[in-house]
């Protein structure tokens, strides 16, 4: 983020709700927040009223969320096996860490099992995990404890083993609940757009810009998760917003909007151009929003901003009001 005479590293937080891995019918959504830093106070504020399960990495800033004295109740932690696997994988890439390579092989078996039960009901997933995954996890724990005794405390493989064993209850929680995923990769995927944007436009111009970017990421990523073309959704919704009743803004949320769309007849194919083409043919560039000093345009922009804010609030309330243990965070 740009500040006076310098830059600072801002943070984007994402919270994802996606029931599709266990056959849930509720629409998925992603919610983004911006903050100036990565202090633990931010997720505590974001999730102040949430009770349920959170799947995330082992960032210390989340620890207050899991404490027994938290109000209204502690959040139940589920650890991410992708993060645990990555620590071994990075060591195994050198080809000189046989214990790390073996750990990757064992963890990959768990992911293979998960691929066979993706989309099945929680009961079916739980039955498969108890039959196939639980013995593998039990053997993995015994094996890791044995290997750790052979390694010095400063060894990289020992640190990777400790990462799992120190949070073993959170890593094994998926064995007792068919709704829990093996990883929080849904949140990782939601952050890809942020990573691409960081390379392309580099900065947010201010804290306010960071907050606006988080709001737009929320809307765009939620469209993508619901198989809605963000460009088509934005074009239609922005055109309708000035005259759309505020008390019916939920109709325009991506999952509701999608249900109202009728398949459009394909346009006739344009004649093939045989002559010279203009420079840049096949690409379109746009400058995005262009503010006008015209009062009517300002009023429309104000109306659109207000309704977009209401839509964003509805997405937030829709996600936070449901307590199923399926939220992902990164």
C-alpha cells in the first residue's frame, strides 16, 4: 500500500464457505477484508460473532479464536494438510531428505482417498475415512514419532514433523466429521486473484483503496465460485441498480441472479475479415470506472455504491449466520 513517501505491506484476509465437497446445496461465497497489518486482532474482529469450525494454517494470530474462554464460544480448529505436506515437500525436492519424501508419499495417499469421496454426503465421506484414512493416519503418527527421535531438534525434517504433531488434534479432526475438508485449498484458490493483481497493479493507493479492493474481490470471487461470469453479472447489475428496489437487492446476489438468467440465442457469426486489421485487434482495453462531474451521473454512482454496500453486507450476513463447520480462512 502506498503511504506518504513510502510503501507498507497491507494484508488481505479471505474467508470461504463452500459446502460442495460434501454435497451441500448452499451457495458458496468468499469474503475478503483488508488490514494494514497481520495482527491477530483482525480475524478476531472479522469473526467476532462466528461459532463453528475454521480451517486454516497455524498462524499464531488465530490462537485466541480457539481458546475456551472466547465468547460466544470457541471456534473449533481444523488444520490444513496441504500446509503440513508442503513443509515436507520443500525438503524432499532436494532429493536428499528420504524421511521427508516418505512423509509426502504417506500424506498423498490421504489426498487420493479424498478425491474418491469428493461431493459425497458427510455420512459417506466419514465412513470412507474411518475405513481407509484412519489406519493410514494412525500409522503416520507412529512413524513420525519414531523418526523424530532420530533427528536433531534443529533439523528441517524434525521441524516439519513437529508442525503436525503439535497440532495433531486439529489435523485429525477430519476423521470425525465428514463435512471437514483435508485442506483449506478453497481459500488458497480464492487468493489467486489477489496474487495476480499484486504483480499487475502493485499497490493500493490508501487504506480506503484496500478496503474497496477487498469489497470488489468479494463480489468477483463469489461470482466465480457460483459459475457466474463476473463481467456479465457486473454489466447487468450495474445497469439495473439505479432503479432496483433496495429491499430486493438480494435478488442480485450471484446465486440468485444466476437462477433468473435465460439462455441467450447465439449471435450470428461475424464475417471473416480479409483486409488489414487495426493494431491490437482481438484485444479490448478499458479504463474501468470514469467519474463524471454531471450531477445525474454522480447521483447514479452514489446509488450504485449504496446498493453494492448493501449487497456486500448481505453476503457477509448470509455467510456468518450459518454455523456449519465448513469455513476456510487464509
